[in-house]
């Protein structure tokens, strides 16, 4: 692993930790283009819902396919994030097109997605 790659992973882990400080956040992780979690994870002390990891991986696969599709980028602009509100959780994905990774977040269903997105953008500004 290159030093630059290792430094990036450390930075991503630090940023995920910042996101996990928010009270409603359950999971914040960086996933590479092959679907491997490279930084972050579930909030310490949190008991994941049954099959949470499998569900996050399935959401990653869905989001990966959606973010690859860029037929509307020219007319509407690139995807900033994709969100899904479920009964038990909010799932949000933020693509990082330059590095081909995704930030996946799982939060409590009462979470305000727009506020969450603004906080994530603030935390990850100037991170490629």
C-alpha cells in the first residue's frame, strides 16, 4: 500500500469518526469500487440491526450502479448524494468520482437528510 493511499485512508477514517459523533448516525464508512470497507464502520457500542452489514452492501451495489450512470450529468449536473428513507433507517450515499469511492451513512429514521448532507459536505470539503 502506498504512503499516499495509507494517508488517504487515515484521513477518511478521521472524517468518518467526525460523522459518527452526530447522535443519529449509526454507520459511516468509505467503500472502494470493489465494495470493500476501507475506513469507518458502525458507531462504537451500537448493536447493528440484524443483517445491517448485508443491507449496507446491497445498498452500496444499488448506489454504485446509479452513480455510474451519468446520462443526466450534462443536463442536471452530477449526483451529489443518493438517499433512501426506510422505516428503521435512513441510508445516504455520497460518491467521490475522482477516487471512485463512496461514503455510506446509515442514520436513525428521524434524521433530516438535508442537514445530514450539509454536515457531510462540510466535513469532507477538500477531501478527494
